[in-house]
């Protein structure tokens, strides 16, 4: 059932003296380096913009622009890095900043999406320099007797709300609110979709990664998080956001929403490739292509579980993963970077430092066939790593600028 969202006026905040304050430094691209002050949920987030990440030292000691956010900021940047977007996770607003280099960020616009999407804690993805999608899922338990909800649990109904944002003026465009289709199998297993995120756009469709939970039928207030289910995607037409359907993979199990990191990318042939745990999956024409089988653990000759990945182009990408025998916790610090070739189905464990924790990592800058990541072992200094997609070996990268850290601080991305 497709619903209609109420439209709101955009609340804008413009700096009238912007032109006087900003001078063009002539850089073609700026790199926005983002630091979180903690690995916990409630944390301050700082950013600074640099032209060069190949050498020098990056430090946030008494330096950097604090990105306004109730919890860890959810930021994205334009392709040239000269515009920064921030979702105030917990405040329900999206802010737009002009980036003038260093710690100089000037807010130029703001829009409130909380009322339209139904929460101050939505998730979002910037699709390109023109559009972004904001999304949320709400759930409701259904009973045989709605007046007596102590027994007779039937299933959990999930409603998705999606809003399209025009990044040029921060206006809110298409909006849809609909019941997520539920399979009989999910109802029998008391499973439901509780989150959608990290969409990719291809051939007029948005492919949303999802995560599921299970309800204890004897105690509907109890949700079971660690469950097994086929890799699943919510597909809607884009930009209309109509015709929702849910598809499942016959190849792999696991969530596909990425937590905070991209999981799906369109290649040069119009196909979407999606990562989930130990597999890379292929989608096209609104369906999973189950003839495509790429087991990352087998290719890497090691039991790995990937959270998300970054596409460098021409079939090459880089994934964040952890050693499944050690686990994904900060204490285990068993994370690494995997170079994946989606066409030849190869996976190379890159020779990055041990002791990494990348569960909170959000983004890598992709520029001219190279992928820029900020990698610091837990409690130690690190470096910018510049991965060269043309080099199919474990040392196919350049070590760039040194990264200074503080107690509990964590670099969460380069945008």
C-alpha cells in the first residue's frame, strides 16, 4: 500500500557574507577527513579539508570543525569535496556547508526531514551531487485480538518511509510511505525487516539493503537480533518511489544494509553488486542473479566477513572485513581491507596494519582509480592509505599522510 507524505516548507539558513569570507584556493578536489572522538554512539565529530593526503601530518588537536550532531554525524561530500552534507542524527535536520579548506566550513542551507520521514533518527544516502534519499522503518506487532495484545501474536508489520532530497536547494521531493511486503516464510519464522539503508540506483530502481530481526511469539516485547535469513533487498522504482517489492538471494545469507558504510554499487554495465558477509552478490532488472556466485572467503583463502565496500571502477573495489574466527569487536581489532575483482572473482587481503577496528568506518574517497582511506590501529597513530586499483597485489597502495589520534578517537572516513 503506497501512502502519501505531507510536504513541508524547507527551512533555510544562509550566510549572507559567504562570498566575502571564502576565497577560492584553486584546488580541483578537497579531501574531507572526519574524526569521531569515541567509538560509542554519542560522540562529537570533527572534520578538516585538505588538498593533499600524500604526505605531511594530520592532527585534530585543537583543530577542526565540529559537525553539529546529536549522535555521531552522518556526513557526505560532493564529488569535488567542496560541499559537505550532514545529517544531524538525533535532530532530524540535514545541513549543507561550503568547504573553504582547513577547518573553514560555512553553513549555507538546512532542511528538517523529521516530520516528513517520521523520526529524528532517520538514515540517509547521498546518491550523487544532485540527490539524496532519507529513509526509516517503523514496525507494529499484529495480534488476533487487537484489543488484547498479551497473546495471539501473528506477525510484525513494517512500514518504510522514503524521502528524496534535492541537494541543490535542500528541497524535499518525492516521498512514499508503504507497508513492506512480508513473505509467508517470514511470518512463519516471526521475522521482519526492521531497517533499510545504503541504496544504489540502477535502471530506474533503488536497491535498498535490509536487516531483519525475529520476535519471540511468547514475549512480543523481545526482539532477537542475531538470526539467519537469506540476503534480502527492498526494490522500489526511482525517482517515483513506487512499486515496492522484496527479493531474496538463493546464494548467501545475512544483512545487506551496511550499518554506516556503502554495500551496493552500480558497475559500468548497469548491474548492481552488493556485499553481505562472505559473499558479493549481483542484481539486475530488479532481481538477484543467482547464477553469479562469488564467495569472498574462498577467494581470500581465509574466513572473512565483510561489512561494506568502495567501488574504484572497472570491476575493482575495496571492502572492510574482519576475521570471523576472532570477531568484529574493538577488543579483537581483527579488521582489514580486501581488494575484490567482481569480474574475475578474486579477493586479495591487503597488507595493512594489524589491530584495526573498522565497524564504525563510514567512507572512502574514490578519485581517478584510487581509493583513499584513513586507517589507524586501535590506540595508535596511523596513515592515509591510497589504494591503486590497477595493482592486483597485497602491497598495491601508497602510504600517505600520518594520522595523529587521541584517547578513544577514531577516524571514520575520508569524504
